C-alpha cells in the first residue's frame, strides 16, 4: 500500500518522504512547481484547484494514507477549498487522511490554546486554514487535523535562512521580540504525523514544541547553534510594524504528546543539537 504526500517537494513534505521511506513505505508525492529530490517517491504534478487532476492522481496512486502538507498561503482556493475536496475524495475511497494546519487559526487573544479552543483567525491565511479544518472534518470525520507552529530544521527552513541572511547583512528585516510561537523540529513533526496516521486518532491535534519563544529568541538560538554573531540580528516590535497577525500564540500540545512515542522537543533543546544529525536519529 502507498502513502501519498501532498506537497511532497516542500520542507515538511521532504522529511515525511525520508522517514516514511526509511519505514519501508511505498511513496508517492505531488508537487505544484517542480518535483522534489527524493528519488524514492513517484512524483505527480498536482494543482489542488484542479478537481479532475486530483481525482486522476488519487485513482492512479490508490493510496492507503494521504498527508496534506501543502501550503497555499492566503489563496482561498488552495488553502481553504482544496483540502475539503481532497478530504471528500479520501473519504469516498476509504483513505486515511492527515491534514496539516497552523496556529494561524488563533488570534492570540488567549495566548495559550489547547485543542478545545475554537479558531478565531485575524488574517486571511488564518481564516483559510480555519475553514479547511472545519470542512475536512465535516466531510471526513475520521481524519486527523494537526495544527503546528514554526517548523525548524537543521538549516533548511525559511526562518533559519532568514537568520543567516540577517546575520550576514544580505537582507533587511526584523526579528520581533513580542511575537511568540512554539517552534517544532521538522523531524519531530514528521515522525508525529506518521505516528498519528498509523493509529486510530481523529479530530484536532496540536503538534508543536513545548517552548514558547519570540522570533528574536529563536533567531538567537539558531545563530548560536550555527556559529553566527547573534548581536547582528536586528530587533523590533511587531506591534509597531504594519504587519498583521497574532502576537502571542502558544499551542498546548500536551494532550497529543501523551499519545505519542515521538518526543516533541522544544527550540531550546533542538537548537543545542549538532547540525545535520544522523538520519537514524528520528527513524
């Protein structure tokens, strides 16, 4: 039986393919622009807005499990509507589905959020993610919706690249000291998603790290890990910037962590680890 990763060429999708392949799963993956580098997967071009193409890919792959790790930003058709269409197809074919969502579904007004809290998004992206969550579970009640936070790796994430460019002075920007999240390591997140997929879990799950850190503190942790001069990282307040979005969203993942053998490490822990650990570390 085959596992299908929607958005397999992305940061999270690449790690999902690596871990699932190591577990000897047969892999298929989709891409929107260009296929990823993983030769272990059969690659399929897919624009999630194309219902006919989605049906064709699902019919050809005949997956046992689908993990939707795609990202369409604030594009309503991709981020809100397409996951519901995917869930309808998966439910009709009796396919297990894990849909990856975001802490952007929350406003930050309550700061601490467990799975019982209802979404109250304040950005178009957050609204699209919240709509997808509701729609996915309405049409496929056995699906898992996994909310996560900033995804960090061993050098390959967008936030890590930003930190390196800011420290080198090759990019303008600010790391906010009043913008808090609960970052998760991509290897931990992928392992947790695959573990949730393999069981009988359903509904909303929070899959984030236990440490609440500001974007600036996270940048400092990354800089120190990577031997960069953290003093070069510019600071500021998001509250003083024109950027919209929640200031402080802390996902409480303790209920999900109790169900997992995978440990969701906090940023202060995984940023102390050597870069590029052995692939066997999370297999």
